[in-house]
C-alpha cells in the first residue's frame, strides 16, 4: 500500500532561527490538526537538519530531508555534503533530480544515478524528480523525456531497491511560474509513470510507489490534484514556507 506524502522543499530560504521557528509551528500543527496517516516531510537547507531532527524526534509522521547530496562518499570535494553526513543528522529523505539542480548545476541522469546509489547505500529515501520543460511539453515529446529520465537514473535498480524511491513529477514549466498542470494533465502523466514502472519492475512495485505532484501546488488546487487516482501527494515549494498554507495542503488527506 503506497503512502500519501506531502513534502515541503524550502529551497534556499530561511536563516537558522527562522527555519527552527517555522518547523516548530509545522510540528505543533500536525500534532493538533492532522488526523490521517499521511507522512509529512520537510526538506530544509543543510544548516537546519540536525536541529530539525531533534525537534521532530517525537513527532508522528513528520520526517526530515535534505535537498541534495554528493555522489561521492567522502574526500577532497570542498563544499559538498555526503549521504552519510546527511544521514548522521537524523534526516531520512533527500530530494534528487530537482529541475533547478538539472538546469543551474548541469546535473545529468547519469550523475543522478550515482547520487541515488549513494542515498540508498546510506538508508536515505530519494524523492526523485522528473518532468518536462515548456518546449518539451509543447513539442509532444514529454512522455519520452520522462521515460528517459526514469530509465537512465533509476532503472539500474532492482525492484527491492526501488521500493525505497519516492517519485515527484514536476512539470518544469509550472515551477515558480504560477502555472499549474490541470488535474487531468497531471493525472495523465502520473498514470504514464506508473505504467512505465509496471513494465520495468512489475505491477506490485508500480502500485506501491508514491508519486507526488511538484508543480506549484497550493491550498487552492491541492484538493483537485490529490483526488486524482495516481497522485499520492505533493512536493511543495513556496506554500511550504507558510505553516498554515502547508497544513491546509497536508489536511487534504484528512478525509
């Protein structure tokens, strides 16, 4: 049975004290108001991770994640953070393959495959992002783009390893633009992703994989998006920086 997950991506926002304050609000709100079994993940800048892990230690269904890791285990890689270092903070998740990392830092599917392996070797669950640009959407090549991203970065795994992967479909044209895929557009792609997983790993693995939507989800559209049969939650950007907005999205699953 796959999980409903709402993950917040703080990106490069909030100083140390601001991060602790926001996370405290989120933990208390989840404790007081969330009735379902949905999992909440907060992916913060590296500076927050140890303190957030301590604050969230007693919280039910609240986990911590990083936004990136190095493909290397250790060594002379100034400015990088290894998977083992992230794990040592108490984090359980890591975002990999985000479109901003692909676009601004040139991360390729081949590099991301190494990062996935590093994460899994250190008991971190990747939230692995896939999705098409505006040009790829308009040209009609987006299905092939998504299938290539999956195959090059993840299909070297066997089904047993893949069960630790969470996917996030992020139409690049809808990130930070105010645009959002319609629920029907999003469902169409999520269904295609699940079908592709079934072809590679079998139907059971496909049915048990959580696939999140990651393109400008907010309190106003979360209900219509999350009600789609193949959308299992969201990877939330800007709305995760406001505790009440984030909670409204989480509470879509309260039923």
